[in-house]
């Protein structure tokens, strides 16, 4: 099987996984920011990743199943990054 490398590279969205720094020096991907904005979650005021996760958890019960899954994925991604950055090794 032959692959068109250029076509494959053009189909990858590198921007969505690019990390952006918030004013309190938290790092979120472009995709995470898009989803947080979509659900009007004000991450800019959060000083820790855990605060963002708490805001997500507060609105989850108000959403339908697909929306919950989308936000839950973002929450898990943020939690994983928080764990690796802030856990003593």
C-alpha cells in the first residue's frame, strides 16, 4: 500500500494540540480552549488546573450525553497534564 505523505501531513491538525499559556501560566491546548469557550467555562480566571476541572464538573449535569463526553475528555486531558506537571517524582 502506498501513502501520499503530503496529503497525510496536510490532514493533521497540528494547531489543535498546540499549547497556549493562560495569564496564570497554565497550559491548555487550542482544542481544550475551544471546548471550554464553547461551554462558556471561564478558564482565564483559574489559577490551577484543578479549578478548571471543578468548573467543568459543575456544568456537566446540565448537558446531554455527547456534550458530557466532549467535556469529560477535556477534563481528563487537563487532569493528566496537571498530574505530570505537579506531582513530585
